[in-house]
């Protein structure tokens, strides 16, 4: 019955086919045949004579769907058997045989035809056998529905889903979606795995699930980043925050996201984004299975008044018609939302035109949009007049929505790809970069164009290339589905970039390799830190063992010795095997010192502190404890050490303690000798001071007697007043008196102590001294300014302070510059434990390069001034030091001088 026949080699001249006439007659006689046509016919109709199987009538749409001209195609069964897929033909024959034997077995399958242009057309073919009076098959009617678009969309969607699923599997990043308006939040399994949970543990999740995990110090930044993005201040949301892990630790993650849809009011709706932290054992997204169901089209027959004559159940279902009995009712009554555009098409069809659209929208009364593929055919009465319209429609809303979802899915994955904080790339099977994101370009220093012109082999470190190529071959051969390795790339500037590379293989529907999907994380800082740590540990170990005269002992938290270096062995006489993990640190100390230290710390902390805690009470509170102790050697001998105990912590967790001790026996001996020498020096100093007092007193008496005798002699011999010899005696007497006076002042200063200091208002004292030299300053045309705070007070001896200020001010007047207007400015400020008085002038200055070392020496002068004696600065310096202060000087020749006098103040 399905046997092939040779195609006729002649032009077919069509006349009305007997099968067509018979079909129309059957339509009027048998309602079930009409119901079948309504439910099935859309892209072709055929009627087959089973008694004469070569005869088969096909309606024009049958051939038009396959690209052939219906006018020249014969109504023969053999005419379509050469263009149907032969595998599908065998299936159709099998279904036909079963349907003939058992009417309940449906003749229903999807087959492939070859279009006249060479491409494949997918046809949903349904049929029903019509039996004669003896219940024998004698006719068969069938309908075709073109489902090529659905099939193509299904295959395309499947490929896209598989492609992006491979991307997700390969990148291993956390994905999140948040509906800002509804609060709906979607996390993938990897997102919650990053913080140590599963989705079930956190269910139900919301944006608050996220916020509660954010560190309190980062919460404001977290919220502000979202706010800035929503306000349009940033192109995408990006924020580095800490999240609380299930184990209690804080982990850092880099979040990126972007608003992908907005409400009609311009408010953000859906936000999507990624987490940087990922692993290779979790998929980012669950597999999505998308099905496009094939539904038969709806069909309805209407008269010239657009009233229903008949309809299919699918028509009611597709349009959700509430009134099940619409026969005789107007189409416009059932669908009041029909507009003028549709009415115009209906009128054209009633005028004999065949209209169709593969994709059109129908706006329903509730505002929803229904997408349709429709065809309008006029039907004719027996007198060949238009009797009305046959409407064939198919609801393609699902297909349209699937296309929209696909576009949105592609957009989402593209956003994830481009916005990922880590490098992501797609490579061909030879290793050439096909697509890369900005993060990878920045990581390797190349532009997008430069990188896409290279292969990964060209920028891989030579030592890593063979290993990389081996993994590439394993992926191509299917031995492994992904790989996760550490390797090095060569940056454009020549430096090495250390990365973690995760690669998966994307294959086509026939399992042939298409592309590599790569995810690349830059770990260069981590590698450098690891190398530096290893170097530091090696150095520390070397230091530990090289310290042969310094005892370094480590303990656990309970005081049991865990480390005992060579220096400890040398100083204490033990071998490390004798003490490590066996003895506590107390074995090295005397009981008396342990008891004494216990009492000191107990009083300090107001609780009992005993045993090993005498060493750890301060360190475990963050303060190293440095004390002098007595160590006990293995042989029982004692020696003094300076011991410092510090806490050893790992991630702020106490692991133990480190005790570093140095033998200070020699230092103690030197200290003893120094104390002895100091006592001798103090005794000698006391004797020198007594000698100075005696000399000062005796010289003062003798000089006074000499001056008095000279005065008496001149009273008796006034005529000798101008005698040269007498003048020389007078000069020598005056100089001796002045020298004795200076010596007496020095002696008195050296014996003064600071216990008698009183609080003095510095500003008032300066004003008093300025007033005393007012006439001298006016005569010398020197301006004096007191800028010291009126509340400033210092600790001093009043007479000394007057002398100090008077000496500095008169010196500034004495050594003023005669070439410019002269000034003296006094101001003060606090520094450390001193109040610093600055006395600044613009006088002739001092050459400090020549005179700094002897500036405050006795009888040292630096200018050719007739009144220079070289005693003022010497006395002033001694006075300042006698009251616990010090003096600094800054000076430039012919620019000026600033003396800084450091006084103690009331705080001290």
C-alpha cells in the first residue's frame, strides 16, 4: 500500500478529483470526520483511497508547505514518498498497519520531509481510517501540521541550555537573583556553600538571609552599594564584604550584580549577580529541562454572518471560552475585544481570499496578549459560493515565551560572563581565545583584541605548558569532564601571573568538542605571600638554632615545653630530649622567685595567680612580660637572666607561649662595679663641692679686704687717685671681685636642687622683665613682643627665671643688627613633658658651625662687643639645668637667633 511508484513524466492537468468530492460529501454525512479535520488540519490535508492506494488527494496547502506548486503536483501516493525521510516512512507504515488492525491505535507521528529547497520540514502527521459497511478500511483522511519552527526552537534552546550549563559548571561561581519589588530571592547551592550551608538549612531564603550573614561593620557599605546602583550612580553593584561562615569564621567575598529589569515606574525589579568564591565540586545552577509541548491547532467554522456553525474542543480551551455552547452565536459576541484589523481580515476572507500569519498577537479583554499562528480559509457551498470562514489557529504563546526566556537566559549568562570578578573565557579546540571578559584582560595586561589574536599556549609559562596540554588532550578525548589546576601565565609586561584554572569541555548534540570554558582566578598575591612565609619560616628556624647563647623555649598553653633551642641547651645543661613534652617551665626557676612573683601578680590582678600563670598572666592579656629571673641549671647552679615571655597566637587563637632569656651574669657584675664607682664619684663630688665653698668663701674675704684696704689708702692719699699704679691696683681689685662673684654664683647653682621649684606664671614674669629693660630697648630701637599664653605656668625658682629671661633679652638687644629694624618675639608651646619657650630675634646671629661646641662655655665670647664677658650664657645654662630644663639654639649669621628653653610645667 505504501510501495513507491515512479513519478509521472508528464504535466498533470487537474480536474476536480473524485476523492475531493467524496470528502466534501463525507463531511456533510459524518460529523466525526469533520471533528478530525478541525482538530488536526492546519498545514495540509489528504484523503486516500485504500482500495486504489495509488490514488490520494492532497489539498494545496499540503504541497505549498513543502515548497511545491499544487497545480503541477499529481494526486498520487507515490508523489510524496520520495521526499519523506525513509526512517520516518517506516514508522508511518508501522503505525498505519497497527491502526488498520486496531482503530484505537492512533495514526499519529512527527515525520521529516525534504523541502523543495533542500531543507528539512518537520510535519506532525495524523490520520484516521474510514471503514465500509463490512468494517473494512476503504478510505483514510489525514492532516499535516508544520512544527518545524517549534522543533528548531526546541533544538536551539536545548543547545543554549547545554552550553550555558557547561559555562556554569566550569566557572563554579555563586549566582543570586533578587526581585527588589517582591523580595523574592534566589541563591544557587554554591552561594550558600560558600558560607558553609545548604539551601535546605537556610530555607526559606530572602534578602535578609544575606544581610544577616554580612559583618556588622560591612552592612552599611553593603546597603549603600545597592543604593548607589539603584540610583544610577554606578554601572553595576560591586561590594567586598565579609560573610559569617557556618563554622563561625568570617569570609570575604566579592559581589557583583546589575539590575536587568525595571518596573514601569522606573524602579529596579530584578537584580542578578555573582559571588567570586567558587569550588569545582558544585554546579552553579540546577539543570533546567525545557519542553515545548506540541498542541493541535484550534479550528472553527463560521457562516457569512460570522456566527458559529461548528468548533473544536481545543478552540474552547485555547481561548478559555466560558460559554461552552457557542453554536449560532456571533464570533464578535464571544470575542468583544476583536478590533477593526481582525474584522477587516474576516471580510477579506468572506470575499474569497485566503489569509494567514505565522506570528500575530491577540490582545484579550483582560489586557493579556495571546500569540497566534492563524489561517483564514473561505468555505464554499455546493453552488460554489462562499458559505463562511474556516479559522485554523494555533496558540504559540508558549513558544513565544520560550523565545523570550531564552533571550533573557542568554542576557543573564552574558551579564554573568562579563561582570564576573574573575577571568572567564571561551576557547576553541586548538586553544585560541574566542571570547574573554574584562577581568581576564586586566589580569594579563592585554586588550580584548590583542588577547583574542593569541592562543593560551603563547602566554603560558614554558614550564607549565606540557602539563596544560596534557589536560587539554584529556578533555578533548573525554577522559575527564573538567580540570582544576594551578599554573602560570606570562603577563604582557613579562611578569608571571599565578592562577587557578578551571576548564570544562562544551560539546555539541553529537558529543563532538565545541569549545573550552575557562574560569581563571588570580592567586599571584597569595603565592608571593606563601613564598615569603616559607622564606621567613626558614629564616626564623635558622635564627632559632643559631642563637647559641640565647635561650629560646616554647611551651603549650599549660606550660609543657615544646621547643628547646641549642642556646637553651648551652645555658642550662639539659638536652632537649630531656624536657620537651615532659617538663614544665617552672623546673628552671627557684621556688622563692616563683612565690614572690605570684604575690606581686595576685595583688595586681586581685586574684590568686600561681604555678605557670605567673609567666602568662600578662602575655595572655596582650602584654609581653619582661623580668629578671634566676635560672637553675641541670647541675643545680644558678645564674641571672633577663626573661621575656610572649603569647603565640594563630588567627587570634592562643596556641602557647615563647620564653626568650639572655644570660646577664656579666651585666650584673658590671652593674655592681658601676655602683661601686658611682659611690666613689659621689664621695669625690661632695669633697669637691666643699672645696669650692671654702675657696669661694676665702677668696671673697680676701678680695673684699684688698678692695677695702685700697679705699682706705686712697682716702689718706687722695692725690694718688689718678696715679697709673693705683689705677692698675683698682682694676685688678675690681676684676678679682667680679671673678669671685661669678665663682660664687656657679657654686650656688651647682648645689641647688629641684625640690624647691614653685609654679610661676611665665607670661607675667616676661612682662615684668620687659618692663625692666624698656628704656634700654627703646634706646636701642628694639621692639619686644610677648606672645606667650597668659595662662602658661612653669615650675622654676623665681630668681633664676628672672635671671634667665633678663640674660636672653639683654643679649638680643646687645647683639642686634644695625642694618634693619630689630625685634624680639617670645612664644611658648607644649612638647612631651616640657613647656618650650622660644626667644627669637633678627640680630647678627651666631656661627654655629664654628662656635656650637663652646657656646655655653665659661668666658667664651663670639662677637667683638665691648661688654662681652662670656659668662652670661654659661650661668643661664646652669640655671636652666638646675631647675630641670634644657636649652636648644638655632642661629644663622646676619639672619637671627632662636633660643628654645625647655621648662618643666605643672603637669610634671
